[in-house]
C-alpha cells in the first residue's frame, strides 16, 4: 500500500514517474515525463511570466490541475494492480 501512495505522490511531482513505479503503461509514462519536462522548461525559462503574466498564470493552473489528476489516477491504478480496489477507491473515483 505504501508503494501506491508513494507512486501517487511522485506522479504529482513528475507525472509519469509514479506510473513507472507501479508498472502501468511504461511507454505512456516515459512520454508523459518528457512532455512535463518540456512544459516545465517553458514555464521556467521562456520569459513567459514577464511577457504574458496572465498566460503564465493560466498555464501554471493547468499544470497544477493535470498533475493532481495524474496523481489521483496513479493512486487508483496502483490500488487496482494491488487488488485493493474496494470501497475506499470508489470514494475517490472521478471517472464516473
């Protein structure tokens, strides 16, 4: 269970990393990691924050939302893989 929680947290910090830990779609995980590194580069080093502050805020909020959803999904997928789906997983299920 701790592995699933750690994978979910890691997937929040760097989406894709948690998927690699639980062994869920490794090709997708690697592509997600590379995509997020690209977004982070744009966010940090492009000068977007000074040039277009409103666009930067929107991008920052979008990345925060994406990271949160990837973390929740990783946690849910990890619980399924571990056979611990149960009622607790249904409470956080956002795919309904």
